[in-house]
C-alpha cells in the first residue's frame, strides 16, 4: 500500500540542472584501520599538538557558535614564515569548510547559467559538478603526451578567444601530478581580466610550486589560490580550507557561505597544526624520501609508472585495475582505480606515505601483479 501511495506523491520539481546532475561521490566508508593510499591524505595522522588541543576543548567551546578571531592572521603568518616573499594580509584570506566548500562557493558566487568554465582533463572531479550545478558550459582541454604536459598554448588560445568566467588550474594536478610554473600561471591570469583564475594548490607542499610568493593581488586581482590542511597536516576529517585572493573577491565569495560553516573543532585544530610547522615539514620530507624509494623500485623492475608533483603516482599494472584494487584491499591496502578516467585507461593511482608504508604496498603489489 505504501509503495502505491508513494507513486502518487506530487513534489516540487528540482532545477533541471540538478535533476540531470551526476553527483560527485567517493567510496569513503569502511576505510579506517586500512592503509589509506587512495585519497592522498596524510597517512600518519596530525601533530600531537592537534590531538592535545582537541582533547582540551571546553564545554563552552562546544556549546557556543564557533569563533574565528586570529585564524586568518595565523594563516598569513604561517605562509610568510614559509616564504618571506609572500605578500598578503588577513583581508585576502577566506576560511571554508574544506577546499571543496571553497570551490563550490566560488562557482556559486561567479558562475552564471551558460557561462564558460575552462579546465584540463583529467583533473580533480569536483570542478565539473560545481559548474554543472550552475548550468555552466564546460571546456576541458586534455593534458599532452605520455608525460601529461600542461596544454599551455591551447589554454591561452581558448582563454583569449572566449573569456571564460572561471579557469581551474590544479597545480600540481590531481591525478597526473603535472606542474605549472608560477610565472606561467601569472602569464595566463593576465590574458583575460574577465576570467577568475582559481589555482588549486592542495598538493603544493610536496613540490614547492606555489604562485603565492610571486603574487600581488592589487596587480593580479582575478587570481585566487586554494590551500588546505588535509594533505599535509592530517586534518581531512575536520574539513578546513582557505581561499586566498583579492579582498574584494574573498568578500564576494564569503557572501554565499553560512556564518558558521567551519566548526570549532576544525578551528582549534588548525591553530594547533599551524603552530607545529616542523611536524608538517617532517612529514612532507618523509613522503619525498618514500617517493624516491618507490620510484627506484619501479625503474628497477620496469613497471610502467608516472610520478611528478604531489604525494601520489600513477601505475599501469599488467592485471586489470579493478582486480588489483580488490586484491590489494584484501591485503589491507586501499588504492584508487583510474581505469575509467579519460586518458588514464588501465591505470591506478596510489598515494605516497612513509617509506615503511611504501614497502608494504610494494610487497603486496609485487604479489598481486606478479612483478
């Protein structure tokens, strides 16, 4: 009876763009207590200072709405300590419920129906649904050659001829690791003042290609940089990210967010993580050493691979990617199947952790793929 009645329920129709939308989804359940090499997270957890600060959170901090005082200033201080050439102030920093929320807010603030979004292919999967939600047209230009080179000339040509509303540059790119120099990014941003150039720098710490030390938002007001504490500081589950850009752009983007989107736990953890930069630096260094170790193994055993920027690499196993994924999971190791991604047929993506974690992966992979 209930099924018959439900078929006659008259509900309001959603927007056509949303009804046709394929939601961005990731298999995030049942991952704990496994070696997580599938989503490029920090693989050892946050600083002890973060754990301590969360354990000491007071009842008042839980029961009251979040307060953000001083966090933007702390972000600025941290960036300048890392590189004295960074020239920004707190009015140029926005705080968001993860970088995903910052991306969505940027599209919400700037993306109109039938506007153009320009990006590359393959790249981070969330850009496209954010554009589709607003009824935008999408132009994705493929990376070039077996080395996945950035299609600089094609991007520049399209940009000057079409003036897209938003250009997304993932640098280093996920999943190819492609890197674009800061000088090139600034060159691109100056081609069209009508285009908001969004540079996703979530993996910058592993390669040091940040555009921030080269930026002055007064002369390049149409450029926005995204940063996170998920990949290096180990705060992925707390959801906190930052957009850095001209104060007017940040102000506009903040208008489409809620007043308390970022919770107090995330704020407290962010302060603690930023106060322990040495822990982050140590983890990054460990990942870079592991990166060199695993690359040597691939070259010694003639395993087809691609390693560039970021804390991840691509592999082309002899066996079907789905089978490799399943067998590695049975061994307690999670990786990401890239077989259905455009231009990545037959590949898997693997996050880089510590050397011990890479040795564990390598031992299991050699058995699974008969290396």
